[in-house]
C-alpha cells in the first residue's frame, strides 16, 4: 500500500469521534504504549471490540503486527482530512 500520509502532513482530527466505535478503514490517532500519538488505519475490529491497527509502512511502523490488538480506549480521535499539503498540490503525492 502506498503511504497516504507523510511526516509533516497537517491533519484535521475529530476528537469527538471516539464516541462511536471505529470501523475498518477509519484512520485514527491512537496512543500506543511508550510512544507518542500515532496515526494508524483500522484494519479490522476483533470480536471483543479490540482494534487491529496498521500503519501504511509495513516495515517501519509500530502497530498491531508488533503489539497485537489495541483497546478502543487508546483511540484519541478520527482523522477527517489532510489540511496541508493539499491533495494534488505536490506532484507525486496523492
């Protein structure tokens, strides 16, 4: 998968979105153990409601492949859109 976000991108995050359970495909801001806030994609929701989160960089991302399923309480918000750079502004970046 080609990374959708890059270091330095500015995002609009809905912190009220934690009221509804995340769904597969959502991009969320999450508190991972011993790490700053991270942006991850929800790949699936486990039967117990835990989330399987993955970053777009399979080889350089700390996510559920390393940590296992993440509890929903770790989600700080849902990414609504990228504010900067605007899509299509920089050639080669979606």
